[in-house]
C-alpha cells in the first residue's frame, strides 16, 4: 500500500528575537526571511513552502508577540491570530536563557489546541550540557503533552530531526501549493524586505522601527531589473540620519540592498531609493494599508 501524502501548516510563534526567522530559513534551505539581532524585524506573516517526496510543509513565520503600542503593532498581532486559526502544528520558540515566566506570558494566552513542538533555542550559549538537560526536563514537566527540544538554530544543533518530528504530527492531505513554490509572496515583497533588513543593519536607535519600505516599481529587463523604492520615516530628523552626511549613508544602504537583491534574483539590479517623511504613519490607517499592513 502506497504511503499517504502529508500536508499542512506549521506555524512558528515566539517572542521577538527568539530565532524564528533563522529557523525558517534553515528548514527551507533558502534565505527567505530577513534577520536582525534587533527585535521586531518580522512585521508580516510569511509562508515558506517545503515540498519533498511524500509531503508538503507550509511553514509560517509570524511577527514576535508583543504588547501593541501602535496600529502597526495591532496589524502585526492580527497576523499572529490568523496563524493560530489555520495551524495544524505549532512550533513555539523560546530563548533557553530567558525565564520560564517570560515564556508562559507569551505561550499561555495562545490557548493552543494543536500538537506543539517547543524549541528551546540558543542552547549553544550554555556550555554545561547538564544545565541544558535540566531546562528541557523543566519544560517537559510543565507541558507533558508537548515535544520539547533544545536546539541552536544559528549553529544548526539538534535541528536535523525536526522535520521528522513535524511529519509525525502532520495530517494526511493534498498539497496546498504547486510543488515548485517556495512562498506565497512575490519578488516585489522580498526586495522591499531586503532594503528594510539593511536599514536594521546600518542604523541604530529608532530608525529601523520608524521605517517602512514601499517598492514603487519593479521593471524586469533582459539584463537588469530596475527597482525604485520609497523609504518612509516619521520625522525630518530621521530622514537626515537616513541620508547621512553628503548622502553617504543612503549610498551605502543602496549598495548593500542592491547586492542582496542581485544574489536573490540572480541578475543585475539598478536600484533607486527615495526617502519620504510621513508623520505618525504607524498609527495611520491609510498609510498602513498602502505599505502592505492590512
């Protein structure tokens, strides 16, 4: 008798900076989601699709769970809620160095009713293996129905068996997406995210959190893609910081973003960036819709 095909949604939840995006990129074998050591890097729910012989896993990376302060944050938490509704399996990620109380504050309100795999991430930062084992035991006692694993997404430690664990919990069913799909998002979305990733890398303080990127045009030519994008900030002072003295910072941002795009698209890119000030855009319904935060 032929083995049954398995297909379903595996949604990843956790606090900001728990390592969710690093894990998703690792599992997909693609650098699909932007990464930064700064918190709140992920603002959208992004699907990453892994299709192999006999199964399709639709991974969902959600924004880190936070207490909303702006309408932007409310939109981000709505995407977490949406992910809760269609999950077949939930992966919860928690920094193994952080208190269990911090984890409970995020996990308990989710009221998960699907199989759960709890990943205690950053285990590589604890040299004493007995301490790691003790943490795993503590969480297993708290959540006896969950599978609990200590991993390092950054170092790929103990991640090799994760797909096997997921498949044991995944329901049988037909694939949701064509087998050659890697995401539900288009190239236009990803190049905008690449600009935002470089903003997180190059700028400090409030700049990354007050910035949005809107790709205005994406023209595919035979030898080069011509991309024009607006960077939105809240104040004139932020615009000046983004530009830098004599435009030095915006030039570097353009170079870094273009190189990332060329690697992703596999061809030359001509990139033009424009900085625009939109006061209080994070609390403006119309701006949020325009910038893709529905």
